[in-house]
C-alpha cells in the first residue's frame, strides 16, 4: 500500500488497489508437474525479467480443489533466491508479501534487500504468486490490461455523495458479473485455506520436513492458517504486521456482525492513530525536514483538516478529496521515504498546485489485477450484504477515526455483489499446538494492522510470543529495526524466542535530522540490561559527537496528543 512499489495490507477496492499493489510479476519459464508420489516437482531456471535478476523461477501444478486431487489442476508461479553462502546453507525460508492479492514474484525481489543479511546468506528465500493472483492461474475478469484500466478509471477510491455511491455500487456489481462469467470454479477455490495447502505442497517440493516462513500483513493470516491446518509441520514462523484471525472470520470475541472486515480489524483506528503521529512529528520538525509543518502539532493538524475541506469543495487537477485521503492512508505505511514524500504532496496541494505525476512504466501495459484481492476477501470474510448499510457504517467510523475511515469502509462494499463463497474456508480453531512457538511482530503505530491485532494474534496462537516494535508504519520488515532483525535471525537459526514483553525501536525516527555518530572510546562498554543496541532500555555503544543533538524520545503517544478524534476546540489547546 504505497504509491511506489506498495503492497496492500489486506486487499481492497479497485480504486486504491492499483495504487496500492503492483500486481506485475514475471512469467515463469519452466513448468513442474506432479511427481511420481503425487508431490510437486519444481524445475528452476533464471527468471526472465530485469527486476528479477539473480532469482530463479519455476511453475508448480497443484489441484484446484485439494479435496479432489485427481481433478483439475492450476499453476503457481514460484520464485526463489538461493542462499548467498552455499557452504553455510541451512535450508529454505518461505515469504509471503501480503495482500490478499500480493504476488511473491514481485514482492520478493522488491523486499529482498530488506531481509537480514544472515538470513540471505543461510537460506534459499522462496515465494510465489498465490492461486488466483499474478502469473499463477489468476482471477482475470477483463480481456486485456487496457480493458481493465479503462474500467478502473471511472471508479473512485471511495464514493463521495449519493450520485457517486450509486455509481460505485453499480460498477462493482458489473465487476462481479464479469468475474462470475470467467471462471466460477476458480472463484470458489482461492481462499486462504486453499493457499495454505498449496504452501504445504511447496514446502515438500523444496525438500523441507517442516516450514520456515515469514509472512507480512495478510501473510500473517496465511501463516496462522497454515499453523493450525498443519501444526506438526509449523517449525519457525514469523508473523509481521498482523491480521486478527478471529476478526477476519467474524468469530469469537471479535464478532461484530453489523461491521465490515476492516472495521472489525480496527484498520480505521490504526490509520487514525498513525496519521496523528505523522502530523505531530511533522509539526515538531522544521519545514526543511517536513515540508507540511505549520510549526506545531496542533497547527499542522488544523492545516491538514483545512486542506481536506478545500479539496472537498474543489479538486486540484486530478487530486480529488477521495484521492488525497486514499494517498494519505497508503503513504503512512512506510516511514522512510513515505512520510517525507507525503508531506511534500500535502504542501504542494496546499499551495494550490497538483503534485507531479510519476512517469508511466515502460513497456506494454500489464494486467492490474485489482479484482484478485476481492476474490479472496469477499469469498471468506463476512461483510454486510446490503450496499445501503455502508453509508451508516461510514458515518459511524468517521466519528471515531476521521476521514481515513471512509476508505476502509468502502473497500469492503464490493463484497455485497461478489458471486462466490469459498468452498472450504478455515474458520478456526487458532490455538493448536505447533511444532515450535510462533514469533509475532507488530509496530505500535501500524496504519493497517494495528497493534491490538498483533496482541490478539499472539494471544490466539498456542504458545506464540509477541515482539513489540515501538514505531510507525506497516510491518517491521518495511520499517527497519536492527533490534527486530537480530531477534528474527536468532529465532530462525536457533529457535530462540525474544524475552517475554521484549520491545524494539526503529532505526530512524520520522523526519529525523541526520546525526553523525562516532564509536565510543575503546574499552567503553554500554551499560544497562541486554546487549543489543536498539532494544528498548538498552543504550547504544555509539555516542553522538560533542554538541550534536540526540533524537527526541519517541514514539510520541497519540493518546497524549489527541485523546479523542480532534475537534477545532481540541486543536486550539494542543499548542
């Protein structure tokens, strides 16, 4: 969910998905059929695309319906990067980049550089386009990329006003009808449980007795599903930026039958809290580091609200109110460079100018695949069935979380018309004893999968351990923390979990001034508990040059700055 190579947290409506996901993967070059024992054979060759240089690609053939292994088969596009230090290779590590609808043949090359070097040295890192997605056998409801793009141009990120609401509902009714005509059988077999069963076949195909796995965003739901379908094969799983599985399936304590998926997950509240942090940090920074700063948190928030009001009355070029809200939500996902870029976009619009559009990608148009996320979400996660219900949900959510809630509410409205339900979804239980405890990681200010969802995941999985990242953005992988990386490497290589209630900090605060650091004099030891610099409460072994300002204490707590969703009266008291 970023404008540049952004991954979506949990799929959503088409208007935002094209900006949020790059569903553009390389075509695999070698097919692998069933082995003699009924397994999957992978025949690896160099991937053909420039962005995949250094990676190998293959195709796996798997059953459409795992309950009917002798029936129709479908293809999965698979990708891997071999261990950089073959002499020390420790096996294969699977990765899912999120979604639903995130293609691993794109996500792994994009994020490979953010993996800890020790994991890249020791493991073949493997990913794939899940069924229904990308270059696997995919849900495609249009004849061409051009046709899909033309349909998409007329659909806003979310509707504003009664006329747009009618058009939005009609557009997704049309999309559902198109999809049903294409491949109705596939639509019933793209659920998370189907993909978890595919993952077990891929695990076997690369020669692993048990699964090592790092899943981010929606990939945490996939990991939790695997852990409970195949608990004896779930070795070491890292779930980063978590979906509360009970909220996803609308069961147990999280059950709220009149609310939609993203409201049950609390995504609107996570976005609101993170936006508050963005505006607070921006307001405390000089304009040289945050272009949108108005000199204080309250003044910057008021400036932001005024900009929204202005765009609600008149757009600036193609920048409508809905587009800005959608872009703000997405750019909160990655602190560096997302927050700096977002501040520049906001300031440009404040000055009455349209931000410069990114250049069109070179080469032929590629299929956007915005319906692929809906195919998974709508088939297995309950949502209100009546389009009229979403207007009331929007009003209620905006009262609690401000304008960003509009996007989260309407992202699920296409499910009212979706023509298929999953044939064999997994709805629990989520507490089966796994071969090894799961490591759950979550930022405290995640704009998509809020911290409370990480707490819920850790509580629901049997014996799981929560590692808290005191910081901002969606997932620890995309918002680096050396401390988190150390714990993750130790976990994968040795099985050791972080201490109970362990916390880490991000490497660089938002809008931070560069501070040159020098090593402490020889023989100077860090004091305090622990040995990992960057862990909460553990001083670093480096010191700032004399006279240099250190980073302020952070993250700021939004409850202290904005105890409730700000009103004009509240804003006037912040400064």
